[in-house]
C-alpha cells in the first residue's frame, strides 16, 4: 500500500483529511488553553500549600460533579452533537468569567479569580478528554500508533504559540481580556471537528481495505449513536475490568508524581522570585521550552517508539524521567534544577506518554471510550491530584530532600505498572512485537 514517511509517522492513502482536521482541531484547542494557563500558574505561586491543597480538592469535586452530567449527554446525544454541546458550554463559561472579572467589585473579582483557577484546571483536562475520546472512537489501534503522535504535535504547536502569545500579553492587557482568545479558538476547533466527522466514512473505508490489523476499530454506526447508562455504568465498568483498573493506577502514578513536582515548583519559585511579574514570565518561558521539546518528541520519537518498541516500552520512559528528576532534586533543590526537571518531565509526558496513553483506549468499546475514559481522565485524575496535594502538605515538613527520597519507591512501583499495562494493551490488540516492527 502506498504511504509516505513524514516526521516519524506514516499517513496512508485516504487518512490525510481526517489526520489534518484532527491535528488542526487540537491546535486551536491547546492554543486557547495555553493563553490562560499562566494565569492559573501565577495564582498557585501566590498562595501557601494549604490553600493550594484546597484548590486541588475543589478541582476534584468539580470533576466529580461534571462526570454524571457528561454521562447524561453521552446517553442522549450522538458524537457530533456531544462535541458541540460540550465545547459551546466552555465558551459560555469563559464569557461569564469575562463579565464578572470586569466588574468594579473587588469581592466579586476575587471570587471569580479563585473559581477561574478551578475552571482552568477543569477545562484543561475535560476539553482534551473529549477530544481524545473522539479520536479513540474514530481511529483503530494500529492507526493510533502511527498517527496519534503526529496529531498531538499539532496540539503542541498550538500550545507553543499560546505560550508565546501569553508571554507577549503579560502586563499589557487585563486578565479578563485573555479569555477572548480561547473563545475564538474553541469555535474554530468546532469547525474542524465537524469536518473530521464528515471525513470519517473515508477513514473507515481505507482502514478496512488496508492490510494492517483493524483490531479495535469501532463500527461507524455504533460510534455516532447515543450510548446508554450513566455515571454508575462508568464506575462499574472500571470495577469489572482489570485493564481499566490498570489504567486508573497508571494515571494515579502520573498525577501523583506530577503534582508533587508542581507543589515543589510553587514552593521553590515563591522563594526564589518575590515579584509576581517575574513569576508570570518564568512560567510562560517554562511553557515555551516545554512545548518546543514536546513538539520534537512528538514529531521524531513518539510514533517511532510506539511502532518499533510497543506501548509497554514507551510507557516506561516517563517514570524513568521522574526517577532521575526526584534523585537530582534530593541532591540540589535549586530553581535551576527544578526548571530543568519540570521542562523535561512535562515534555516527556506530553510528547511521548500522552500519545501512548491514548492508544490504550483504542482497544475498548464505545461505552468505555467515552464514559469510563471521562471518569478516569477527570475524577481519577483530579482525585489523584487531591491525594497528592494532601500528601505533600503532610510530608513537606521533612524538607524537600527527604520528600524527594520518599518519592523514589513510588516511582519504582510506577515502572512495574507501566510495563504490565503496556503488555496488556498489546495482547488485547493482538500484536506480535516481533512482526510489528517496521
């Protein structure tokens, strides 16, 4: 079959339009998110650990409240309408925040700022969860390995431009004016989502006609139809499935270790940089450096690693990075070491682990791709954040050196879970590693 090599991935005949629309959709989505992300980072550096823990707890509770509502929408709406309702709701929320932030009341502005912190955390998780649920529903496991890294690179380009825009706008416009950027980006992304839906029929035809395995590829009619059940359906599916439980455990380790790093970052930055403008500039530059490395990883590494070494080996990379990072911070918890650890950790997570993690959901049915996945990516994810935040406030009294040393055994357990989960996915997809290497 004719195909072309480009940037470490393979786009086969007939897949081009779907890949292009998905890539541009994610580009717009993350551009909007990364324009407002530094606002959340700046707020986190202004509060102490106890208040930050409360913010993470409220973020978790917001996820817990949203998942049943999302489950009802999944039941009632086919895929194309589900996407429109969810993202138009995000736009409405942004316009409400803009209205309250521009009021003259300091009390209203203060409350709006705190709620905005929680909402940005919610938006960053839920918006991308819906996006990747759609892609896991459209692309097969084999296609996902070839294409998800490239599609994720489109999102990284959007994040990169969003970080640049945020850095340029910092100090020049009011906070509420930032919110108009994601409003426009979400609407442009919805146009791409509509075009992706139209190209889906051709994608199914090409995949079924190809000589690669279509294991895990969804039925087109089933994918666009409404689902059944609700929140308890998602929970019971997770409780019944050892595979989904492994994904939950993997997500827990990712978020637990990532949140520990986040809290250490807030503590070190607050001590090293007393001025708010300096912190905002630093966080924007961290995002910029992260996105550059993430883009390189997505274009040149993720697809190659997934095709050549498989999901299991690819999932191991991030825990090994954290193992090195926590070891380095135990020896020298300086601002420079923290910045390097944060940038490399985030770049590895976004550039390599995220595409590999999304491949995990290509081998489950539609109910799990939307409901169980949303439950895992929101409630389990933010619940892990809240647990990590609570743990940090209890053990930070030991000092950063001992905190990082205590995290090393956790990372070792994460390594074993990652390997077992990846091998389980490969078995469910019916992959023979010796024959799948190109």
